[in-house]
C-alpha cells in the first residue's frame, strides 16, 4: 500500500557529519488509520465549502500566493531580458552539439512537453545523473539554483551540466569551438557580446580545468588570458540560456483564476470543485504546507530537511551542506569576475554563505506551480505521484532524522484517505497553460546531430 521505502539505516556517514549520527524513525502507523484524536473531526472532509466558511487567515494566505508576477530582475546578468540573447539561448538549449558526443542537449532532460522535466526519477544524459531534474518553468524566480542551491544564478549554473560527465560530457573549449565554427551561432553571439577574441587554431579540441587528465593538461597549457576568454564565452552562453529560460512561464493556473475571482469579491464556485477547495483549505490551513511552500512561487526559497526515506544501500545526499560550499567557491557565482553585479545583493549573500552542519540533508523547497505535470517527485525522484508525497507528510513513515536540529515544523499530519485525495486534487490546480516554445527545426526528433 505504501510505496515509500522504509529504511532507518544509513550506509555511509560522511566526514564532518559525525555530530549528526543520531538516526531515528518517526511515525510508523498506516496512513488512513488515524492514531491521534484529530481523526474524528474529519467527517466533514467530503462536504463542499462556501467561501464565507473559510477561516479568514487561511483565505488570506491563499490569496497572497497568487498571482505569480514576472520573474525578479537579475542584475548579475546584463542580458537577462535581452530578446536576442534569449533567441540565442533558445537555439543553444536544443542543440546537442553542446555535449561531448553530440547527442545530449539541455532539452534531453528538460523537455518542453513534460513541463521542462524528463519524467525520470534520476535524469539520464550520458549516464544516470545524481538527482532528479527540476522544472525550468518559472524557475527564474529562485534565488538559489539546484536542489542544494549550489549555483546562485541560472547563468552561472550552465557549465555544470555541460561539463558533467554523467550529463552532457562536453567542455568549455568544445563549446567555444562550436561558437567559432557555426556561422549562424557565431553571428548571433557576436551581435550581442562582440566577436570572440580567439581563433580555432588557438584552441585544443578539449580543455577544461577539472576532469580527465588530458583535458586538464590542455587547459593548463593555455595562457591565463585565453582561459579567461573561454570562461567569458561560458558565462555569455549561460547568460543567453538564462535569458531564454526566463521566458518559460507557467501562466495563470486555475488556482490563480480562483484567487483573482475571490479577490474581486465573487463567490465563485465553478473554477475549483469541492474537493480542490477542501484541498486548498488543508494546504493553507491545518496541513501547514504553506509554512515552506509559501508565496506566489509556493516555495520559500529556503532549504529544509524533511527527511525523505533513503533507499537501502544508497548514501544520503548531503544537500545544502555541500551546496553552500560549492556556491561560495563557484567561479561563475554572482560575486565572481563574470558577474555583472559583483557588489549587488546576490553577491553579498553568496559571499556570506556559511557551511552549516544543520544543512546536512536539506534541500530547497521546490515550487509547486505546475507540480501536477512533473512526476516523479523529490530530489531523488523517489516518490512516483502526488498521493505518495502527501502520504509521506501524513505519516512521516520511513523519515530519516538527523540530530536534534531536525526540522521542527514537520509532524505526522495523520490525514484520512479523503483528505489525501483533496490535497492532491488541489496541487493539480496549480499548473497554468505552460510556455509555448518554438522548438528549433534542427533539434526535433531523435536523430543525433549530423556534425
Ligand atoms: C542529463 C540531464 C540534464 C541535462 C542534459 C541538463 N540538465 Fe539541467 N538539471 C538536471 C538535473 C538532474 C538538475 C538538478 C541538479 C541538482 O540539483 O543537483 C538540473 C538543474 C537545472 C537547473 C536548476 C533549476 C532549479 O530549479 O534550480 C537549471 C537552470 C538547469 N538545470 C538548466 C539546464 C541547462 C541550461 C542545460 C543545458 C546546458 C541543462 N540544464 C542540461 C538535469 C539535466
Ligand atoms: C518544512 C518545510 C516543508 C513543509 C511544511 C512542506 N514541504 Fe513539501 N517540500 C519541502 C522540501 C524541502 C521538499 C523537497 C525535499 C526533497 O527533495 O528531499 C518538498 C517537496 C514537496 C513536493 C515534491 C515537489 C517536487 O517537485 O518534487 C511536494 C508535492 C510537496 N512538497 C508538497 C507539500 C505538501 C502538500 C505539504 C503539506 C502537507 C508540504 N509539502 C509541506 C518542504 C516542505
């Protein structure tokens, strides 16, 4: 009945986490069989709710979560809202030549018809990636990127999938060569950023600062000036890709249409059905989902350890504990030389990030916009559907607790089957029509690049 793998053992304890060894298991009752008194009050869960009956505090929280405005400006990327940069980014996004084998593009894992995810528990590029691919729709609203927040901008993140041997297995010099070689890309790039001050003859086939020894040696043979020029191409490519990704908007969902109608004083009954409305009341009320899934993005942008169960034999993912270190040391972060605002707010935040032992196993609260379109769920894709996620919150069965600093917000909700259904129904109202993207002709279909 319950799909969550029950496991209280941790197979690997990372250095630095010794203080957090304590492992305990909370809540092991079956969902649906309420073990606390609140079960009795739930007879009402099948009856319709009139707006006037909703607790005004709950209603206010709901209305504050809509609408989603345009993404915040990104001062670290001067080209963030530059239409020509977005157009170059769109072409690059679908171009498998960014990968080492010419077969994997960003769209392999961020597919337009899957709300820019891939439907897999863990993404598949050249090999199986470490985590589940989050959606890119409305992602420009985040402050920290990736499940562990190891990038502080969308553009700064770009080199990671390109050079990750499990994902695209490409490299920054190969990318630079592509932009020099392809007349169309070269032209577009030069119009926005100026001509690339390098020639193909200057560049080895592959060179990068981290990776296989041959590429690293080739990188070390380049002059610092050429290394910087290549890195500049990486940053500009990222800035174009980010400009494109900023255009990926989910658009108004049924929840937004409901919130708009209610804000205008209407007693609207046709936009959300009774079950969805009961789910909404749970979400912003006693289920306390809004504690973390707050604001119009339905994410507080912070990192929490909700202790999702870890499958037997797998090491636990350190999450933000490592992400905090990675973002501070990232040469492509907001405070680095490729940022367009090294003294701005994000740069100050990133410079000040501390590695906190309490952040072990914490992940960024995901947005719930479009969530009905993006199974499976969680950073490891371990929960196949929304009902499984809600059942987890309901029982916390299998939850892994790490030390006494564990998230205090979560306690088993002990929801009945009707409430689980209602909450899931509400979550499915959070997807808008989705972005309409013109997929470049050359990247349609399964054929690998002809290069
Ligand atoms: C092999 C699959 C794969 C490919 C190819 C890939 N990604 Fe991703 N992407 C992922 C995964 C998995 C994550 C989450 C990584 C993590 O948190 O550790 C991710 C995360 C992201 C994020 C962060 C989103 C957020 O909500 O924080 C952005 C932005 C992104 N990818 C953009 C891109 C771009 C641009 C490309 C192409 C240059 C690309 N990705 C290629 C799988 C992929
Ligand atoms: C303490 C903060 C917190 C609270 C409270 C909370 N969540 Fe979450 N939620 C998270 C975090 C963090 C994750 C990602 C965890 C991970 O991947 O390990 C998450 C993941 C999810 C996901 C998976 C989304 C995806 O794209 O993978 C769903 C759905 C979800 N929560 C719904 C809910 C609902 C419904 C409630 C109320 C019953 C709730 N959450 C309460 C923090 C919270």
